[in-house]
């Protein structure tokens, strides 16, 4: 598969940026697209792109921009909702594989901005499915989410569990993606694999996620919001382990009758929220000022991934200890935001 052409959507995002860097390093020919929306600071998105050799000024000129760092990477500013532009790109580049990481992210944001999720996560998703259908894509891999498990009280979460009780619109759109992908696999023989990510963290992370919110507040002497009075557990998964899981699944084209798979990508080791905060305090050398709060709507108390299926099919085995992952995240945060 090395040398094959891969489209990565959401390439200016947290996971997308790291995936692009890994794919080009392994010899794939990569095209990245992203609409660079302002859900969070666009300067962080442009900084990620710059790290991959994509110049901000060139992006605004539209069309594909060649990376100054990687000879096998190009980027285009493009929104999945723009079906015509997406179709033109597929025809021009003749992709072998597609990894769809573009989505309107955030559980809490979906409570106040539902239409953004419908456009990006439903309309945009159908558009890219249609392009895969009409362009002989060998394998379509897409981001789902651990949020599809809703308030599931059976742990660890298994791909065999029922996921028809989402507790946020974001989760509902991700479950919809899985259903639509299965349908396209069944009707049009498009091999698809959905990846249910569990609390991804690490360098270049999103500002709306707990590690960034905590670090920013702690460094600047503000209180951190600790929901459910700290009685939360998350299957924190370091970004490098997640990327290994994505590439492993990309290279494992479904051969089952439906040609559709769904995998958990997590660390399979839930961490107490207070333990995560303690690790950050020790690494930063700062004691957090904590504001204990009730559980927020759309949140769940525990996430815990059963990753046996991904391990059996791809050899996936996350190896980054929490202490090391937090250290790498804080190192990047300090260099990017403080020094």
C-alpha cells in the first residue's frame, strides 16, 4: 500500500495533522483537506499546517498547495459540504484510500449549535460517501466516537454493545455515520471501517478539550472546572497510539460479508480524572485551583474501550504510559504557548 494515494479530511485538525505526518513518513502520497472553521482558534490550525510545510498565504489562493517539507503531501482548503469541489478533487487525484476525520467536534457545543453538526457530520459525510462510491475507493476509514455508547453502564465498551441511546446530538451524528457507512458497504461494495476514538490527547491538541483547558487555567492561576466533583474516568489515549491504530485499520480492508467494520481505538485503561489532573500538576509544578461542578448534560461518567477486536485484526497495542504522554503534551504546550 505504500505509494498509494490517500485523502485525509480534517487535515488541519488534531488527529488529522498527526496522521498526515505519519502517512507521508511511511511513503504514502497524501492530500489533505480542511475547511479551517473557527470552532476554535484558527491560528492553531494554521500552525499545524505550517508544521507540515503548508503556507497560510498559499492556502487562501485556493486549489492544491504543495508542501515545502514533504514532496508527497498536498493540501487544499475545502469544505465537505461543497459537493462539486469534492467531486472535482476525487476525479483529479484518483485516490486509493480515504480517511475522513473532518467533523464538527465537541459534545457540549452540540447542545447549542445543532445545525453545525447536521451540515458537517451528516451532509458532509454523505457527500464523501458518494464520492467514494463513484470513484472506486479501496477502503473508506472514518472517525466515529466513544460517545456513541451513551450512558452504557457495561464496561469495558465493546463493539458488540447496543449503541442506540445517544445522550448528545454529536453522538447521534456519529452513530448516523456508522449506519450510513454500513449502508454504502452493503449496497455499493464500498469497504468501510469506523473508528470509535476514546479521549485522545497529546501535542497539538484541541483547545476545547480537558488537557488544554486545564493547562491554560493552571499556568494562568485560574480555577479548573472539575465536573461531577471529579468522579469521572476517561480512557485517555495518546495521539501516537491512535495514529498507529488508524493506519493499522486503513491497511486492513474488511473482508467480511458486509464489507463494514467498526473498531474501538482506546488505551483500554480508564484513568480517574483526578489522577490525570495530579499528573498535570506534577509535570507543570503547579497546584490546580479546582472548582467542583455537577455533571454536564451530554457527559458520561466512565469511558473504557475493549480493544481486543482491533488488536486481533491489526496487532494494535497502545504503549504510551499516562505520565509520559502528559509530559510530552506539557512540553509542547509550554513551547507553543509560553516560550
